[in-house]
C-alpha cells in the first residue's frame, strides 16, 4: 500500500509500516513538512497515497478512501503506534 504519513505520526509506526512492506513517505524532514492541511491532502491525492494523521483538520475527509485518522485524547507516541 502507498502511504503518506503526517509528521505527527511516530517514527516507530513509519518503520513498522515499511517493515511489513508498505511504500511509506514520511513528510517529516522533507520540503513538505509543515504544509497547510489542504496542500498535504492534495499531495496525498496526487501521489495516490493513503494519508495517516492525527490532525483534526482532516476530519472532513474521514469517509474518503485515501484517509486514515488516528485520534487519541492525549496522543503519545506509544499509544498512537499501538492503537
């Protein structure tokens, strides 16, 4: 699966996804880091990737096939990774 991971998703999750064979782009540390939500969404669509984020600004896309939203009251790396 082709995935775009927002900078708020733990690296351990990125490593795990890659380890099980997914094609993952981690936006962190790239020119795209800090992109406004609409631009990040456009990038995911252009790249035909599922976007994984904790950013509530994307909830309008929750029914879209290109979107996964990880929501926690107090997101911590371990709780986000372990689901």
